[in-house]
C-alpha cells in the first residue's frame, strides 16, 4: 500500500493518523530488503548521535582535566554531557528530519532539511555541552576543592573571565568540532534525501506492478 497525503480520499483508501502513518512508513523502511536503498534513513540519526556523543566526551574531558577533577563526579557528568546529547540528537533528527522527509509533511527543499539538521546537530553537540560542561566542572571543583575557582560573590564578570581563560586553548578543537558536525549533518541528510527518493520510486514501482497484476487477473 502506497502512503500519500490527499485532500480527496479514494473509496478504497485506508485513512491513517500521523502516528499510524509514521509507524507504517518506518515499518516499511525497517523491513526493506535492499539495505543500500535505505541505510541512511535507518542509521543516519544514530550516526549523527554518535558524532555528538563524541563531541560531548571531548568537551567534558577538557573542563574536567583543566579543573583537575580526576574521577570526582565522573558518571554524574558523563551521562548528561555525553550520553544525553547523543540520544537527543538521534531522537530529534529521526523525528524532525527523517520521519518528516518520509511522510512528506512539508514542502521543504533539500537545503531546508540540511539547515534544520545542522541546527539540531549544533544545538545538542556544541551549545548544550558547552553550557553544561563548564557548569558541572565548576560545581564539582568547588565541591571537592580540586582547583581554586572564583567565588560567585566576586561577580559574573570574574567567573566568565575565568571560564574564558580555561576555554582559550580549547578554541581550535571547538572550531574543528563545529565544522565536522556541520559537514556530517549535511552529508548524512543529503544521503537520507537520496535514499528517500530511491525508496519512494521503488515503492511506486511495486504499487504499479501490483495494480497491473490485478488488472490482468
């Protein structure tokens, strides 16, 4: 059965709501025989999630090393700064990019999908860990007295300058991570778009062959 949006519903059509349509189309993708036709659709979100998890590891390690935390609060920082960005990137990309693409919910151009994908990638891969990473490191350093840090009573300007100083040497790595994430999100989204075109074309061909077989019978 082909999946399509239509204002005029044929008599023999099965009407699905958005949740049912999403479940149906993903079931088709997951059971598709040719992996080469749909591999980016299946695994693309997880790949981008892995990229952001890796970025979280580097960001978290930098601030922990700078503040000499050792093993103090290790798991408490790894879960929100490393695992959560990877998981949230995978879920958001799958829902807002891949599912949207498969359901053809909006008339979006390929560049629009790539821009949206990049926004998700940078939000969870750079912005989120760059806020939580230094905040968690400062909190643990203050709690376990591993590094002399400014007191909050000194004012936000002093704390910001302190963070700026310990971030300075990480600047080049941060730029590299940002560029890599932009390239990865753009490339994976491009491959998803190609897979979607191939998937849709072959699905239409199967539907036509089925209809022709019924006409012959």
